[in-house]
C-alpha cells in the first residue's frame, strides 16, 4: 500500500504537506537545481508589493542559539515582474505556487491580489500581515483584530483564489486573530511568522543587524509555535498551516498532531536545501511503522493524556 | 554543475598558527566540480550550534599521488564561534559541505598578466586560480599582505607554480612594510602603455575597495571576491546582498552568493 501523504486546504489539494516558507526559498527557481519543485506540496514566494523594494542595508541576519534573526526588509521584484518573469517558469516546473502578498495600505493588498487573480498559475494567496521588519503596513493589520478582519474581508471580495493570512506570534492571543481571519472569509491561516527579537554586540555596544530589530526563526521558536498552532486548531474550523523551526519529519509530525493540515519549512532550507526529500522519506517510514494509511488522519490527532512520570 | 551536499570526513586539519588552519575534507565530487573562486557552505555535521553553515572559498582541490581528486580544503581563520569550532575539528570528524557555489573568476591568458592581490585569509581563492593560470602559462604575480611574517602561508606552493611573490607585512618583518596596495600601485604605475594586467583581489573590504579603485585609475580590469554574512549560499535568503551599479548611479542590491562572490571591481558600489 502506497502511503497517502496528500492534504487539502479547502479546494486546494497538495500531494504532501511540505511547503517552502516565504522569504526562505527566493522565488523558487533559485532551488530548481537542487530539488524538483513539483515534489514539494507547494512553495511560497518572497513577499511582493506592487512595486520593487530594495530592503534593508546589510548586515541583515545574525545567528543566535538554535536560530537566527533576520531583517531583510522585504527586498523584492514587485508583483508585475513576478507574474511576467517567474510565474510562467514555476508553472512549467509543476510548482504549486503560493504568493506572499504585502501591502502598505489596504488598497495595495487588494490591488496585488487582483493582479495575481488575473495571472495563470497561482495556487493561493498568503496574506503577509505579520512581517515584523518594516514600519509601514503589514504588521499594523496583523496586530489588530479589526485590521486583520478588514484586510482579509477586502481581499476576499477581490479574488476567488484561496486566501491564507499569515499570522504574527507577536500578540497576546494568536487564536483570536485566526478567528478574526476565519470570520472574514479566510480559507486557512498560516502561522507563525517570526518573533520580534534583537541581538547586541557587546564589544561595540551596537546592534548585530542594521535594522536593530528583526524576526527570530529556527528550532529555538518551535515549541512556542507548536503551542500556538494547537491553540488556533482548537478555535477555528479552517485549516491551519503550521511553521516554526521545523528541521525534520518528527517536527512535521509534531505540528500535524497539534492541528496543522500542512507545514512550512524555512530556516532549515538554509541549513540543508536537500531537506525536502529527506523529510518525505522519513514521513513514509513513520507511516509504515505506525500503520498510518493517510497522513491527513494525523491532523490534530494529539492525545493530551499526560505522559508517565517514569522513564520507559 | 549543480551543487551537491556531502557529509565529508576531515582528512586533516593543519594548524598553521594559533588562528589559521587548513581543513581538508573528503569531498571528491565537490572538488571535481569546483572552478577557481567558487565557495562551499560548511558546518560540523549534525549540530544546531552553529545552526547555519558558513561560506568558505575552496582553497585547494586535493589530489592523491596519482592525481585523482580526493577532496577540497578550506583556509579557516578563527573569527567567531563557528570558525573556532572548525579550527578545533580533528581527523575523522564529519562536516556538512555544500558546493561548489557562486560565480568563479574569469581567467585570462597571455599576453594579459594575472595579478592576484590577497589580504590575510583572502589568500583562500588564489591557490586554485594560480593552478589554473599556471596551466595556461599565464604570467602570474601574487601580491600578498599579512599582519606578520608568520601569517604568510603557502609561499612554496605558489613558488612551485612559478608565481612571482610580492610580500608585505604590517610590521615589516617580511617583505615590504605596509599595505599590499603600495607595491601594487608601483607595479600598475610601471606598466607600459598597451600592457594589460587583470587584477584579482580578495581580502578585507577596505583593501578590495582600494584595489578596485587603483585598477580603475590605471585603466586595468579587476575582479574582486567579496565576503558577506550569508545564510544559505543559494539565493534563498537575501542576506548577502552587495550594491552594484547597473549602468546608472542608483545602487542595486544583488545577492553575492549567486551573482558573486566574484564581481567586476568596476561594477561594485563602495559604501
């Protein structure tokens, strides 16, 4: 029996739950010589505004214990160039392309989504309302329940593509934001974006990255992200796409048991660009060992019975 | 050639000084694909500290006595946690080695001369370049500056290839006292009209800037290998950007991992 790794996000069916996270996979084509893009469940583009953006000056990243802080500042080619230069090639490669949409205003989100709706080969829209690194737009929607509801509603009316707001963990109760997104008509939510963080060089007393503040990702944030996915899963009915420090199949399974329908891998792709096939193979091994026919049966299958106090 | 990832065994870790080591890795398939100026992303296998790999120029392509490629080496200088870990590795340890990556040097041939300018650990990309230039019998000079005489490494390696050595040290213990750009400028000035030298440079950023500007001033082409904080080496993270000119005055940030690390010195914008 072939193990069935497929998952569904609304009407969107993916062959497996592994999606390359935004900002960690370029526009996808950068990786086509190390991984067959059609093998991934999907890829999420870098965040795109209407226009090109230069981003922040370097240094843009710094490594921290079991993680990294980044403030790239959404350097990007803009939605028009993406549609013209990247999308046709991604379509040819058989990639299921999610486009991460940014905006400085509500109108800009809507405009970018309209451009994408008219293009061929977009699987879904991931609404970036959670980038911690730019002052204008994005986070102002993602840190307010009303803002989240308003931007999702507006985009919902403008496109028939699946709309997936990406939520920030930098709020008191992320589940209430998932609920606001669901109420506004979102097809799914993805979480978590990075945790707002900073690092100081004690020798020079200066920041380690030019933007001072940045977003923390990597294994360091994983347990918090798993908790947040579990909270959202319990509150909303729409699918949850989980991410935060996933490095291997066990981490994927942890997120799925906590309620993730699909998962995104970001920082680990920097560490190991060959992670995708390794994780897929390990997931199949796990399914065989645990006699799981359909991976989707594990979504939310977490058993909260307390573990035994003794070592096995 | 697409890059590959190898769990490479440490064949040797020769400590050249209390700061520098040459780490030799059993990665024959990486060695066979490497062109001069390309780099690898490495970290000790199976650890989360360091989490990210670090970029290193391929220093040598290693061969056995029969000439069969058995791996690569990197020139490592202790600068932070990650390079200290690499300095401390022992034979038999395993290193994740992804590569080769990036744009190589463009080689030149006679009558154009090749002038390689290295500052400190910036010697790294020039061993393979010198071999390539020696194979094409190109007249090659290495301008090599270091802090002290003890930190001038591999001089016999370059001499065996017929490379002319011009050495400088900050303390004057060996070669000329002062910066490596001093003898470079003297040689540039001495070039006869119509003579052509390709100036290759790798080292600290102020040195790269000075070399690129000197070359331009004397109407000679240059290629510089830059080093930036790098997350992935494949163009995914956009952390290693450098400003380049594209015809106009507006700086444009490009990824040094895939558009570089080697750039035309005249294309870079110096900050």
